[in-house]
C-alpha cells in the first residue's frame, strides 16, 4: 500500500540507489571482468551491396575468426595516464569518447543544447499558458491527446528510428500531462516508450532493420507484413497499458511513484501567470514551425544529432528574440533561461558519459581490437547452439536484450552482433530473418529499461525522474512486452519467417 505522507515517500525514495550509484557498481563489475576474462578480437572483411543504383561498401566479421590475444593487457589499471582507460578514469573518458555523431560526447552536447533551448522556451511562460488555455477550453482533450501522441511517437520510432529526439518532446509533454492531472511517468510513456516500441517492431527503420538485414544478407526491407502486424500488436499493448495507468493516476494522483518529484512542475504551473495573450500565440506558432522544420529535416534529409541540436538552438534563439522584442524577457533573462535549462539536464548528460565509460573499461566496442567485451560476445554466441530452433531463437532474443546494455545503439549493436548471429541461425535451423527479428526486438524493447540508454536517461532527466524510480514502475511493462517478443520470435520460427 502506498503511503500518502510525503515524508514517508521521500524516505523510501532515499533508500533506493540512484543511477550514478548503480552505474558505479556496474563499473566495478566491469573492472573485475577485465582482470578475470581474457581479451579477444575478430577479423573483419568488406563487401559490397547494391542499394538501387548505388554500390555500398559494408564491413562484417569473418566467420570463425575470433581468437584470444595472449599478448594484450589483462585488466585495466586502477588509475591510467596518457589518456588511457582506468578504473578511476571512466567518468572523464566516457564523457569525451565518441564524436559529434553519437555517444557519448555528441549526445551529451545534444542534451545540453536542447535543454538550454527549451529553457528559453519555457522561460517565456507560453507553453504553460497554452496548456492552461487548452485545458480550460477542452476538458476532454486528454482522451484524444494520450492515444494520438502514443500512436504518432510509435510511428516515428518505426519509420525513422526516433530516439534521442524524444528528449525534446518530453520537455513539452511532461508539464502538459501533469497539468491535465496525470504524471511525468505518463509523459515518458507516450513519448520515449512509444518510440522504442515502434523502433523494436519497425518494418523500415534505416538505423536498425536495414543495417541488420544488410549484414545478414537478407533482402532489404523484406518481411514487412509480419513486422507491421507486430507493430500493431505491441503498440496496442503499450497504449492499453499507458491508458489504464493514466486513468488510475488521474483518479488517485498520490499513487504515482513520481508524486513528490512532480511537485516541481505543479509549483511552476501555479506560480506562472496563466493569462494567455497574443504573445503566447506568436511563441507557440514559432515553436510549432520549428518542430515541423525538425521533422522535415529528419524525414527528408536524414538530419541527426548535430543538425537537430542546431535546429533546436535556432528555435530557442528565435523565441528569445521575440521575447526581447515584445519585452517579455530581457536579453540577460534569455541567457539565464538558457543556462538554467542546460543545468537542469546536466545530470542526464553526466550519466550518458559514465555509461559509455563502462564500455571503455571493457575494452571498447571495436570488434577488431582486443577487448573483454569481444570475449563475452563470442562465448555468449557459442552458448546458443544445441537447444533447438525455437530455443535458439529465444536465446538470441535474450542475448540481444542483454548485449544492448553494453552497446545501446541499434546500428552499433547490429554491426557487432549480426555477423555472428546470421551464420549461427543457419547452423541451428532458423532463418536469418528470424535472427534479425530477435536482434530488433531485443535491442528496442530493452531500451525501455537499461540505464546505459542515453535517450532514456535524457527523458528521465527532463521529467526529473530517477532511474531507480522508473525501474520500479517500468519492469511490469517490460516483462509484458518481452513475453510478447518471445511469442513473436517463436511464431516466426514456426512459420519459417522469411
């Protein structure tokens, strides 16, 4: 039974380790593994595929090329110098790893820039005023907004692999849902969780399905009919779960695990002026046009982290200029709002870097370089053989779900695991399309719960939700979806899914 006493709830929350503590102990485990397990590596080869009139060069792991590298260092040091990986270096090394196109430094910059831009937008008060005006004029708006938003975000995940972009939309939906009598968990469900359900069951996502099928030598975009059915099934399950939860929270808000943290947004709504004016209309129109620009860029020109961050920064600048011109904010207040917005997302940005640091402790995700992670990958793939076709497919699903903790990038995980899973599928008597499906479901669905997902941590940071609180809520939904995934891959084996 949930206590209504905030002091009791705060006490319970305080006993739960937060994401930083959890990641620290995972890092300790990774450090120990680097000393216990040998380092291994694979060989790779390039091959060409025809994409319309264009010939693309791709890389895959050479079958049976794994070998232990005896001469490589066994275990990372406690403290490393010269920019190398060490137990006490993991936070810094994680934060500065990668490039502007992805984790970690690119995602960290994306989170801070988008957070700052939305700080300006929220600082105008127009989002709040628009929400209050919508609620006062349309009392039943929630009955349309929740299912419509869930379906749209699921489609966004399925069509163009929305992930990090959901962070920006969470900033809008969190105060909207709370103002309508729901909670921040509901907002994360209809934005981020919906995108990952769509991502996991996509029939055309270029960042997961197309890459995995290309590596597995499966015709690109094949098997769409079965995936479309899965999208409808999984999206329906997610939507029904979300709708049922939202109705329960609206009837009894104190039952929400986010009840205490949501007070921050409730207090802001009560303290801000809710008088809607022509200025708010101008800001909201500018913001809506900016969002359409972002969607156009992603869909038509395949804009990614650098371009999207610049787009949101531009939106923030434009709204800041309008605010100064209309004397809603001064230039200094616009600057302060930007800094405040970035500061509020700083914990999420730090967690992204620290999660990447764990992968560095394990030797990195380059299959051609000796690493502990490569050894784990190889022996896990070997353990799948000899348990029957359906058992092997389910084992692949479990493996991909677990491996996503270490490589929370759909394209990255496909590049690392599919060269092993595709030939393994031939050996155990299942189609390569089933192996791709197991990768897809395992990768996408586990993003709902793993603390190493930059997108999830970013959305939780926006919602002011601690990861440990989120897990206490989300494990039920994850188990329901994972059970459905087991049934889906089992059926795919039975029908010899091609």
